[in-house]
């Protein structure tokens, strides 16, 4: 009780303040997303995500090298294919864009983890995250038909040398299907990071420009989660863990800190949070106008995502944050 207890005592001397800090941020916590496309020497800035580019594999290798020098040792790869079709077939081509990107990255950097986003919205002409048909009497993504091609996609990436796959399509049973596919093919050692609680969020806006993946009709409400739900996120995570997920994810991060905390409290398993494109773009836009201090705000956001319970963060701010953390 006051005056014996004075919490300000631990805030008086900055070194003491540092000593009692509960959450720390490190470049090792970050997973940096990249958008890869065919070609040579391509580096095309994404207008709504300053400092992020669509890159050809040769330029990707340079950019991964820069990130690595800053201490970042994990990247997640998104592909923009040369052509799209109804079944997203270039997603599981052994020489598809992501498979080639994995080979490039792993050839140059053994100590950088190549994680792959496993989904079809970038590869389908309709922009949905799987095979669309009207089997149920209405156009919708066919869950089980999509699982078959999802396994093929993951296997193509595993064969190319991916260190981890991250299925993001919110199909029921996706983790089990991939786990079985991997185990049957001898990839028992490859971990799965599941986008377990992925919400149908407007915060993905800039990403859809970056990955050229907006849905051509309707929205993703029949497969991604309703932002109003929280108990359901726990069910999603629980099922993914039962199916064999090694790391689970909550996405987006900022407006979903309560979900991150609930998942951490309930399951205590390795947890990733995706600080998505819209969260990044908002900070950038306000910073460009001089309305906020980008450095302080970004480090505060990333620290808060960890404090909420995330062990690792997928973030477009990874390189800048790593630089700022170095001093
Ligand atoms: C699906 C996918 C999306 C994102 C990551 N994986 C887009 C979507 O579901 O529409 C969004 C990431 C971001 O906004 O930064 N392939």
C-alpha cells in the first residue's frame, strides 16, 4: 500500500525500467512477407505499401540478403503467377513462381527460413481461395475439392525446399489433409503454421493490390471468420491443433489482440500474429503526413502484439523495425 509501495520507483532509473521490462522485441521474432513474380530484374513498388515490392526471383534474393543482414531469418513467400485459371493450377506447378523462389532463397541462404503461404486466391481467375462451383446450389468455394489441390501445392513447395508451410485459405480440415500428405510423402519433419483464426477483414485491402488477388465476385465471408466472433476462434485453433498444426496464427493482429490473448491463455502453444497490409498502410500514410512518429508507433505496435501473446509476428515493418532495434 502507498506510501510503502510506489510503482514509480521502478520507472525512475531507465536501467531499472529496462530490467523490469516484461516484453522484448527482437529481429528473430519477425517473419517478412515477399511478393514474387516471374521475370528478371523486376522490382515494382506496391503503391499502398511503401517499401514493399513485387520482385522477380533475382531481386528477391537481393532483398532477402538485406533483411538477413538486419537479423531477419524468416520470410513468407506469396506468388503472382504468369497466368490464372479456374483451378489455380500454377499454384502446384513444380516450377511455379513460389517453388522457384524457394529454390533461389535456399540456394543462397541456408540460415533463412523459407515459409510459404498456401492458398489459391493469387492463382485463380475468380480470385477466390479454392475451387469454386455450384455443387451446393450456389457459387461457393468447394471445401473438400480444394483440399486435394492444397495438398498438391504444399507438396510442390516441400519438394522445392520450403522449411514450413502456412495454409491460409480457411478450409475445414486443411491441416489434417496437409499433414497426411506430408507424412505419406516422407515430409514428417516439415512443420505447418496454420492461419487458424483468419478473419474476413477489410484490413487486407492493400495486400490484394500487392498480390493481385481480389475476389472477382462476392467476398470471402463463406470461409474466413466473422470479425464479431471470438469463441469460434478458439474452436478453429483447437481443431487445427488436433489436426497437427505446429504453430497457429491469428490474423489480423491489431484489432484482434483479444483473440491473441485468449488463444495464448487457453492453449499455450507457439502463436503467430499477422500485422497485415492495412495495419501497415495506415501507419505509413499517417507517418508520411507527419501526423505520427513512425518509429515509435511501429515499435509500440509490435511490442504490444507480443505482449498480447504472440511469439512471432508477420510484418511488413520487419526490416525497419530490425534497424530501429539495432539503435
Ligand atoms: C490469402 C492471404 C491474404 C493475406 C495473406 N494471405 C489475403 C486474403 O485473405 O484476402 C492478407 C495479408 C495482408 O493483408 O497483409 N492468400
